[in-house]
């Protein structure tokens, strides 16, 4: 007769090996474009290029790929802020179209560019805190990460 164990393993942050990583702290540090681990080193080497490693604590940034998520989040954030304001101004004041376009287009561009780097940093901090790497750390070393 086979005995079946009814005990289930429950995942918790304490059950994961390695250093403890606070999600909100890592995201705040990333939003400030700083290293999600130490909060001191620079996260970016160019406007949207994540550096290879932290200059202070040596954290390797290469497995963290944000891809298109920051752009989608910026579109959602800027849209939720500007669209209600634009609709309110249009319904209450009805300014000419040329005036609306000359204000809303540059405002949307500036807001999007201003938020893109901090949001990407927050996404990298999110990935680091949850140990979401772009490759399997246990994979054979002769197989390069995708």
C-alpha cells in the first residue's frame, strides 16, 4: 500500500534562498534610476540603456530585460492623467483645435519622455525583487541566454 502525504509546501519569501528583497523598496530605488539592491549606484548608462552592473555593490543588471512593458505603462499613466483633463477643457471651454494640438501634443511628448526612464527603472527593480531573470541560472553554461 502506498502512503500519500497530505502536507503541502507553501511558498513564502523566507523559503527562497539568498538575500531578502523588499519589492517596494527595490521599485522606489529603480524609479529614482538607482540600483535596486543598494540604492546608490546608477542603473542606466544612457537614457534607456541599463548598465551592465552596479558601480557600488556590483549587482549584475544583464539578466533583467524590461522590453516593452515600460512603454505600455507610460502610455497608461499619461493617458489616465491627460485624457480627463483634455475632455474637461474641451467640454467646458471648447478652445480651437489648433490651440489644443499646440498644447496637448508637446505636453504628451514631454510627460511620456519624463516618465519613461523612471518607469523602466521601477520595472527592473520589480524584476530584481521577485528574482525574475531572463535566463535559467541552472542552465548549462554553453547555452547563451536569449
